[in-house]
């Protein structure tokens, strides 16, 4: 069956392949080495002439099954999985860029990604940060040595929505790699391939895995970029279908050399968790919508940042692009309310640094994940000291509303 829905397609993806003993899940393959009866076959695998398994740092059957599932979700042609989402971003840039290259990035970035890009800058790969809600700013930043544009679909924590359609058109016209981080929206709410993305990054740790029990990341090749025009590919990896040249270099040069390998046990957890992605996102997004409507009217809340609200600057764009505007939002509290006291009064909502869990989570942004940036950089990104980020889970809506109401009430101390 080819015309199945999102959940039906991924739920049965493992058993569509060959699995031992009729198992419906790909088992956890812990072997690091793989033997060959004919040494010529081993050589052919190493040379890329035959498909097969060479060494656990580079390939693993359990990981391959997860990669295939992510490719189905993103309607891509191939996926490379990594130990973390940060490993996926860093290894991809390491694989494709060289000293003297330049790339353009949204300035509204996950804090660790921002730190990573600044590290690349110190190693001779220049980066220009721009307001990616305006494709015009991206265009102005392009230089002769620009190779790539990187954006997030919805920014964490202020929920700015990148001008994804126009940036995709721009990258196509300028023959630039369009690298889109889909973590906040997931393939269920949005597929970056629809806006001409070349590569798609997902932090599997977040919504796709969904249960905060395994780290992982993935980069998916959409098949839209013409890799025959990209000078930074090594001849070793220019074999077979040119569509796969880029992802092959990411796998062979990146994963092999960096060793940011996804463990088979983690791959299994992430794969099982991903089966319920659509169901979880439906509930989480409905919860986020109800909570932001309530909080946007509350006297103790100064501002709510959520693309689902009409007052959000990219509300109409979000409606055009995404099935739902996500399950992450942030609020600024009025001056009289201490953000730490407010978080401490919440019961169902857990104070922690993760997002995309089945449980609702909260964190004081300026004092934690954005603290190292310093006040000047935080101010440039609009990170107020009272900003609290929420990743909403799948609890009953009424229970979450009651939890927020109590935490904001006068008598909750």
C-alpha cells in the first residue's frame, strides 16, 4: 500500500523490510563488526560498490531502520542518523564546508546551535546572522563564497517563523544548499521539502522520540539539490546517483571521521517512540493552543509568543505553512511576578531543560539555556529576564489550565 496516512506508513515501516523471525520491530543489533565469506564483498562495501555493513561506528541495521523511517516521514531519499541533534548539525557542516566558505544563518537560533556556529567562525568558516523572518535580509547577506543557508522553522524560544517559502526560492535561484531545522514542527506538522529545502535536520531527542529516554539527531536528503554543482564534494563520493552524493559524504566523511554515531539501543527507543508522533502532536498542539489563549488574556502575563495567536507577527505565514503552530510557546510575566516563584508553583509542569516530551516542561530562559550569551546578545534576540519557555505535553487540557491558573493566582503562595 502506497497511499497510506502518516502514522500507518511509519508504524509499519520496519516490517516492510526483512526482519528476523517475523518480528514487527527491527531488533537491536549490538554487533560492532560484520563478517564476509568473500573478502571481495567486504572490499566492495568499503568502496561503495555494494550495500552492506562495514563497522559499527559507521553503519548498523537498527540505525538503518530508523533512518529509513525518518526518510519516509520527510519524504526524503536518504537519512543519516547521529548521536544527538547537535552532532547532526555540526557533522553536516564539517562534512560540506571548508575554510574560506561562508554561510548565512537565522539569528533566532537554539542557544547551542548559535554557540556551534560561532565556533565554526573561529575556524575559518564565516557565518552571517540575519533576521530570517525576512528573506530580503538573507539575500543581502549572500556573498561570493556563500555555500549554505541555515534556518529553523519556528525559533526557540521566541517562536519567530522563518520566511521559509521565499528563502527556498532564493536558495534555488542562487544554487545554495538550504538547510532547514524541522525540530520544532516535526515532519507531521511540516515537511521542509515543500519549500525546496535541500537538507532537513531533526533532533530526534525531542518530539520524534518523544519520551526523553534517548538522544539522537538526523539529517535527511530531500533530493532537490544538484550536488553535481557543489565543488566541496570529494571524488571518492561521486559515485552512482548524484542525488546521494551529499548525504554519502556526510555519512562517510562526517560520521566516520567525527564518530558521532547513534547507538543501536538509542535508535530502537527513538524508532518505537516515533510511532505515536502524530497522536502526541495532536494532543500537545491542542493543549498549547488552549493555554496560549488563556494566558494571552491573563493580567499577570505581559506577552505570549506563539504563532497560533493572531497578534503574532508571522501568524498568517504559520497558518499557510504548518498543520498546527506547534506545542512550544514562551511568556513574559509582569514585573510584579517573579519567574522562579511562578515556575515553582506549577505542579504538572516540570522545570527542566528539555522539550518535546510527553510531559509539559518549563524553563527560565535568560537564566539557563541563554545565560552564557550574556545580556547584550540576549537583548538583541529579545530574551527578557522574565521569559519562561514551555514545551507542552499530552496531559488533559483542563488539568494544565488549572495548573497555570493556580500558579498565577494571588493565593498560590
